[in-house]
C-alpha cells in the first residue's frame, strides 16, 4: 500500500496520508514519503497549489507511539533515535512553508500532537465541522515541545499554552476563531470547499504567488523597517515581470490576462 497517495488535477496536487489503520501517524515511513513528495515539488512549476489530507477516521494522530516505544530498546535508551526522529520531523515541517506552492490542509476527524503541528505548518487550512485539534502529549507525560513551535506561531500565546498544558481538544469552530484554520465547512462539503480554495489560488499568476509566499515568511522574521525595505525590493522585481505587465494591461483593458499555463 502506498503510504502517501498523489493525485494531480490541473495545477493542483492532492497528497493524501494513507495509513488509516494507524490514524495516519507520522511514522518513519510516512515522514520519508512526505519529505520526498515535497522535495519533488520544489522545482515543479506545473503544480501551483498542494492539498494535504488523510484517509480513514482522522487527519493525523501525530507521531507513531508504537515505533517510538520500539526505539527505546536501543542501548542508549533511544536518545539517538528520538533526536533523529524529531530532527526529521522538524525538517519536514519547515519544508512546507519553503515550498513555492501554497499548501492547504484538508482536515477531518482529529489532528493531534504532531498532527496538529502539521495543520499549523501548512499555509492554509479548511476543516470539517466536528473535527478536533489538540497537542495532547502532556496527558501521557510528553510535553508537545516541537508541535508548540508551529502552534504558537498560529494562535495567541495564552491559548497555545493552555492547549499544551491541559491537553484539551478544541473544536473546529474554536480553531477558526483562534486562527489555526481558515474556514469550517460541513463534512460533506470538505473536499469541494478545499478544492475551490485551491483552484482560486491556482488561477493566479504562479510566479507572483511563489514570490509572495517566500516574501511573506521572510518578512515575518524581520523588524518593521527591514520588512518594508525587503518587500519593497520584492515588489520591484514583481513589477518588472513581463507576466505582471500583462496582468496590469489586461486589467486596464478589461480582459483576461494571457498568462502561461505553467
């Protein structure tokens, strides 16, 4: 069985976590497959948007606790294995915002621990009503320190800390209120709503979205003055793009822009 399935529809790629018997846990194999898919996307200009979803009852249940328990059997108690695991997970989570394409999490069921981290690491998220989000490691004595990084950059700090220290779930509506997801839709509409968002973005000039996504994350790390200086330079380069020139001309002429398909 393919642990991550891939479906391309036009300029949208749908990656689906496909280990429903383990609630799509981020096992060693799952992380490796996701990392490989992302690396293949880095230079693929035919794909403009990526959707990430899960099969079965859950979006993603976080790390595979059975594998982690087995890792403890090493002579060092698992220290080397755990360091490698969390390093690989961190690399993957940081790869998502570095992709040239916007990534949309399509969430149903539960997104727990590193699964919640995965939602927070995506650029956008659409959730089904009834889905739940949590960083629940504290309930078994393992504070979700690495999921905390992405979560605390998505929602207000006091709410993130409450989730981390209580291990309590929040529902989809609360996740939307806090900013973890963009919108909540009926379960039957989840696929269509996510695809509609993806196709809206895919219809834009791909080079502009790619440049904009990179600048978005770069400026977040800068002081205000540097952010304006940097994004000003980005806009200059964007304005000099011949496809942007065509977009402006088309707008003024009240016609559709003649942009390349890829």
